C-alpha cells in the first residue's frame, strides 16, 4: 500500500508534466520596486506561482545584489547573489528620481495587481510621490506590499534602515543561537529576508483573496524582525510564564536527547532520538542495548539531564566518527533512528532526490546558458510553481514593458531614453550581460 501511495504521489506531481499545467497566479501582475533580498524575494515567490513580475531598477546600476560580495562572487559579469530572488522577472530600467520616471511607475501601478517595495517607511510617498496613498488613487484595487525592518509605524520604526543581522537580533533569534556561555551568533544565511519574504507573500495572497470577494485593495506591511519573532515558537511564552530566558543550547535540542550534530569520517550528520522507542533502537544500533535500561538514560527526563546528555552525545560521537555519513544514515534508517547528513551546497547540486523533485532546478537560459538554482518549495499538483528564466541585466525588457504594457511609441521611448528617465545596463559589471552574449532572449 505504501509503495502504491508513493507511485501515485510521484505521478501526481511529475515534474516532466509541469509545463503542461496552468499557473495559480496567471493573470496577476506584480510591480517590484524593491532592492536587495527581502522585497525581491517576495515578488519572486509570487512569480514562481505564475504572477507576471516587472522589476524596476535604476538605469546603469540596478539592484545592489548585482554587485554583492565583490569579485569573488562574480560570474558572467554579475554577482551570483542576484539570481536567487530574481527569477522569471521582466527587468525595466526607470529612474524614479525623475518626475517622468515617477509617472511611468504610476502608469505601471495602474495596470498592476500588486506593488512590492522595501524602502524605509514612508520613503516612496514622501520622496517620490508613489506611496500607497498616491498609487491607490490611480488603482483602488491595488494591493501595496511594504517590507521594512521594523514596520511602517511604532516607536522603533521611523527613519530606521535594517539589515538581516539587525532583524535577527531584534527578533530574539540571535539571543538563543550559539553555544552555552559563549557569544550569541547569527544564523548563517539571510533568514530574516527569506522568511519575511515568505510571510509577506502570504499576506499578498490573502489580500488578493479579499479583493476577489470585495473588489477592494489594501496596504500590506511586513516587518522583517516580526516575521522572525513569529517563528520563535515558545521562546516568549517561556520567558513570560517562567521569568527565565530560553538558554542557548548549541547543536543540542532543548527538548530531546540525544540530539545533535556529530562528526563522521567525511562530514557531519544530524541525529535525534526523541522518544523512548527511538532511544531503544539507538541503543541497539550502538551495540549497547543495556543503555535503554540504565536509569541515567531510561526516560526522556533522565536523558535531558546535562551530565547524562553529555555522556550520551559522547557515545554517539564515538560511533559516528568511525563511519561515513552514508553509512550512518543507512544504518540509522535500518534501525529506525532519525538521522540525516549535514548537506553542503555541493551535496544539493549532486542530490538525486532534490533534482527529482525540482528543488534543485536545472534550466537553459538564453543569456546565461545552463543554470542550476534552488527551485520552488511548495509543490502544487494542479498548478505547479516553476522557474522560467534567470534574472536578467538592467533594463533587459525595457521595450517589452514600455511598448507592450504601457503602449508607448518608439519615439516616446527614445525621448525618455535621451532624457535619462529610462535606460539599460551601460557597461557596468553587475548590470551588464555576459561578455559573450550575442543578443539572445530579448522580447519585443
């Protein structure tokens, strides 16, 4: 029966049929005015689900992530940091500092369903005249999504910029991360940006549903630190009820023991024995079945005792370090003990499982050639998410957006170009195409 279920599920979500199926957000247009990760990733999530996303950037230089990380991050004239949150977008170069550029943004907003920005609170309204209150005048059905570090209002919000590390700190995530007795540490990736973008996209989808029912647009605001705060599970509740802060526990789970990251001959594995039954199977796997009857380890409560947990971790470590990751994982699976390798980017690239599920997504891009990227996470059976093309140089789709969507003539576009209102990549690394690009992929 289980085998039949897995065959049925694989056929239902078959990646080979993905492009035969419709897209959930087909017909929804998103105007992406944002930069770096938080805002662009919000638009990217919606684009993966089928929305048409128009990314507005400053002519000549574009989004800061195009040059993020310096020379060591550059590949084919652009930082690799740019690609992960800019799939399948139409790139247009518009200078929003100029009144004519602001006028173009208003025209695009009038033809869009969602606008996404991540400037300082109030900046687009006060500096550019294209905030929510102005844009809803040209499109009352507009859903305006504003991502910031700390919100659009409140004592901590006004005039304050944010970075992911600040959001992690304010959320409390940094305080509980790291080894006991040592400095708190931030998470290794920009989790505040990505998790905040995911929650912001959820807010946009909820607003779309409300608009379908009422015809009304609305303002959606997402504070980066509050996204992480919502993911802090029982941390605040623990402090509120017990008057004690949640301690840092390093790689050890605060609830289950043994649980941790253990060194193998060729890397690391994560292993958890959360129930008494799993611990008995672990004891068998270690060749020490008597551990399950030892008073120090017989119950979950006794195993959580720090001294006993230290001893148990040492036993697991001694067993793992004589084996490879795959040996540990296969043996643990045979004994029914939860374990998994600590995977690297190289592991992801080579993973048959992730490639089969299109979580590692390989595609041929007309500008950059063969691309391998992380694919959409939610799998929808009837309307699967997808990546259509990689992020493009600044202004790559100017003609398509300005002519096909706004209906401007060639003369009008030429005039705007001469005035510096619209533009492309110039010759700047980060903004321009690969040196060997032959002009493929332009839409007219």
